[in-house]
C-alpha cells in the first residue's frame, strides 16, 4: 500500500522542522561498516549511510547519497550501496552527500583462488531465496515432479542427497556444470514449471556453477569452524516518518568469529505490512499509518528482528487521566507514536460493552434504565464487580473454554463433554487460580466421564499432538512447525518438539468394565529424533533435560515448570488471551503465536500484565477487573483524526463481532422469544448448550467452531453477506419479531409509540434514541396507525439489522 501523498509531505516537513534546531553544523554522515572486505568472486557487502542528527535521531541515506569506488577497477557499487568485487586489490569507497565526503577502505582478495563453496552455508540460502524449497514448490511434503527439498532448507543432508545423488546424478554435472539440470531449470534456460528462479549470469548463478565445478561437495575441510552460529541485523530498531525508508544490513557470524554480509541472501518479512513493508533486498518502506512493525530476518535456521516505529508528527498530545498502570503504559506508547486516544465512552455504551464482554448477555431494559439514571461516580466499577459475580459470567467463560479444549461431543462423547462443562463451571464459579486450573488440566487422571478435564486426552491421542496442543493453549507457543523442520521464525528445533512430546509418552486410555475410559499416566519414555534417530531426553521449551526420579507421572514435572512464577511463557499467554477477548485484539497477534520475532505491540504493558497476574495469584476475576476498570477499556469507538488508522495501539475501542451464541441469545432477548434447541428444554440460552453438533443454520453461518483445534481462530469473526441476508430475511427471526407473545406485540398493547421506541432501543442498543432517531422511527407508526404491533415490529427489525446491534463496540 503506497503512502498517502499528503502525509508524506507532512512527514518531510516534520523532518525539516525537527532537524532545524539540531543542525547548527552539518550533520554527521556515518558509514557502516568501517571497512569493506570481499573475499570471493560472488561476495557482496551492503553499505549503510546514516545521517546522525542527534543521539536518538538518524536518517537512512543509503539510497540518496552518491557512491564512488577508487580505483574503479577493483569493485562496483550500485545506487543502493551494494558493493561487488571486480579484481583483487585495495581501494576506497567514497560517499558524497551535499558537499560532504566520507570514506572507508575496501579490500578485494581471494578471487583467483577462492575458498570452495559451502553447500550448507552458501547453496542452501540460494535455494531458499529463490523459493525452490518453499511449500508451494519442491519443499512440500510430496515434492514437485519427483524432486523434493526440505522445507526452507532446514535439512541440508536431505537436500544434498536430492540434488546430487537422486535422478541418477542428472541434476548436477561436475564435468560440464553449464549442463546441470539444477542450473538449467533454475535459470529457465530449460523449460521449468516454476519459471525463472535465478537470473542467468547473476552472482547466484555463478556461485551455483562454481560449486558444481568444484565437485559439488557436501562437507569441506574444517567446515565446523565455518558453521553459521548467529546473524546480526543493523539497525536493530529505527524510527521512521511517513514515506521514509530504511535499508537493512545482515551479517552472518560463524563459529570462528568471521563475519560475512548476507543481506542479499537473507529473507525478510514484516508482521505489519500496513505500517512498514520490506522487499527482498531488505529495504523497508514506511506507510502513512502510525504504529510499530517487526521485520523478521531469516538466514539458514537463524532469525533476527528489526523493530520499526512510525510516529505521527505534528500531534499535540495531552495525557488523559489514568485509572491504573494499563492507562499509564498505553498513554506512554500513544504519546511516542503521536496518536491521540479517543474520549471516554458514554455510560450506555460502556454498560452494553461490559455486559457482552463479561457475561455474553445484553442488559435488560430495566438494568439499562437504572444504570443510565445512576449519578454515582463509582457506578462503572460497581457494575464490573456485579457482572463478575453473576452466573452468566460462569456460563460464558465455560463456553469459551469448551471451544478451545476441543470438547467435541462426537470425539469425546456427550458424557465427556458434560463432564468437562461441569468441571469448567466449577472452576469459574469458585474463581480457581489459573495456575491450579492449568495444573489440573495437565495432570488429570481417572474416568473421562467423571467431572473433570480427562476427556481432553481423548482428542490428544498421541504424545506429539498433546505437546503441540498444550504448548499453543497454555504457553502461547506454536511449535507444530518444528515437527518436520526447524521452526522458520523461532529458535525451536525438531529436538525441542520431540523433547516436549516426551512428557506425554506415559499417557494411556484404559477401558473400564462399564465401557467407559480412564486416563492413566505412569512411566513413559524419551523419543527418538525423527531424522537422526538419536534419543532426545524430555525437556520443556528452553529448559534442561527433565528429572523424573521423584515422580511417577512425567506431566507433573512439566506442570511444575509451566506454573512457576519465572516461567517465560505461561503468565503472558493467558494475559494476552484475556486482553484479546476484552479489547478485540491481542498485544501479540495471533494470540497463541508468542515468539521473539512476533513481539507485543506494547512490550512494557505485556510484561506488566504478566507480573500483575502473578501478583494476584493468577486470580482471573481480579485480573479482569483491572482490565475493565482501565480508562483504555472504557474509551469510545469513535475515532479522532490522529487515531482513525490505528489498529494495534488501543487508542479507541474496537468493533467486535458477537459470537454466534451471544448474537442468537441477544436476538431472543430483544424479541422476547426463546430459541428451541433440538432435545433441550425450553429456556436454555445458546451459551449454555454444550452440544457443539446441535443442528443450527444460524450457528453455521455465524461461525460457531466445530472444536477441531485449540486455536481461537477457529471461531469466525468475519461478517459476510450470508449473515446479513439471514438477519434481514430469515423466517425464523421474522417469526420471533412478529410472535404473538413477543416484545413488539407486548409493548404495542400498553405503550404509546414514543414509549415503544424508547423501550426497543433500550432492549437492543441499551440506550435511548436521540431526537433524530426518534423522529425517524415515528414515521413507521405514522404510516401504520391502524397496526401498531406491525409498526413496532418494523422498528425492532430495523434495530436488529443495525451495525450497532450486531457488533460490540
């Protein structure tokens, strides 16, 4: 998305204004690195030219300065500052900018007798950069046209075998490298289904051909010293204004400490492309939307992050009042970004939001009247306390956790689903500390039909399935990628995946005499690495090998590690999950994908929330009370000019789609007609129904999950045309509106049109209509003077189809 021209101009003017006071003398131009070494024919080195304005301010000039190599015959440098070797020798790179000159020494060597090409360090990255080993090409499970590579090149042994040994050696020809299929198809000199992946004659093509000509070796002498152990990115963080750009430089460091520029071969990805995009060369381009983006840099199995902050200049920021630490940390972030928070929402909107978020139910007309009329200054805090003590809080929390605990009655049986529902209801009714809740879930044993979470292990029927589900659910860490290869965006390896699965190898489902099943966990064994066959000791993520000498159930050791106060994942995971529910977006998104390369949009707040949860003793009600009492939660959804494009910093309340069950209950409550569920007594609300397979077209189109995974993403939150058409035209909803015992007809028998309109607004939108709305709705009664019930039904239909009703905001 291109930046808005007006905002680009504002950004440029802001740079000028901000810089005038700092430039009593010419700004310093800093060149990085301080010297350039190119030691192979295909080497490259990215130069960064940075204008240092002050200690905390700098601008990237890498694409606006003029470069010159002296003497010009030793190397070339393009307009982006990328140096390539031409001939051996020494020289200088001169950088010209507005009458200033800066220079660094340049040395080119080893072109005539270069060190042999490393397959692992130099060929594998070429295949990755060209997307040859991506999931859409040869990296998918079955390969492509008989040629299979490991996904993202994480198994160099397998890739070498596939390239050199398979297909009767036709893919590489040591005698005539130019005729190698690998080169011919990659450069599209021979027809290739994937098209041209490597430019003919390019440095990548030359390196590939040199590797083949050198004998297409896998291991080189002393290659252990050349193994890449980490990568570094420059800059690690940068402030950009609208329309500005920043070039990244990536260095790979091997075991001997040698540094090599790999900017051209690294991969780049932005986690917020609407704020800052990045291209394949590592050039970051800022948009006109303020916020932060994390640029993921990947080379081989190593990852790094460049943090980009895009503030909005020219905004006069006045900090609003603070109710608690949440407000302090959010205001600090918004002030740094130049984003104003919205005003406090009105009482009616706050009441409706709190009801729907906390108990999944609309306030009644009487509750709405009382709260709006209440003049006490602490009425919002009192309402929060009241909602958290209601039975509906238990029902709504139970429904949400039945979803993510995969309580699918077809898989765990109706008895198992009811058992889990009753256990969850007891946990939330007693406000059980979440660390104890998680421990019970982890180490449960006994009859899966008895009250408890035992049926959870009926769907987690393999150690690796249990490991990745528990990790995603309770730690917020997705490790399933590491099942087949090193995680492409994190440090987790296949050994980490297997090590975590080792905690669940002792679990068995034992058949009982009555035909039911019991979870039993004793003993267990460590599992082999899927590639090497080496036995991997069970270990938690990032922890040492587990000691099972004092326990009979391996899961107890995992539970001890997970619920410890110093666990780096547990408190953050549930804090982020709850934050997402109440604010419409997690501090980390997706909410169960917490990793170094996907940082929180407000990391100080993430840390503070996790600490607060621990301080409360993992009291979920106390934690929720803190969230809801913050001014941030109580902001209006109406935006200001400076925050209308903000989607990640909570400067205004988000519009949230109502879950299918909550929306259906709201329709039933507003129309005064209950829903009849197949096989259930009359009067049950949708959020109380444990049967996720109950036939319901409404549930289907409004995205009720089938409970096939522990991911909350399974519940659809995207509005659709079919949903809108159903609300407008559904005979079932029309029948509720026109029901002879429904709200519309009941009100028509005893109230004036003006009173009917007030009552319908209170019952659906939890507020009184304004004068314009009142006059508009009165037209229905003017046109249907002889049929007041029909007019009331028309008004109710209009309100049920309004955005204000269908969304929580």
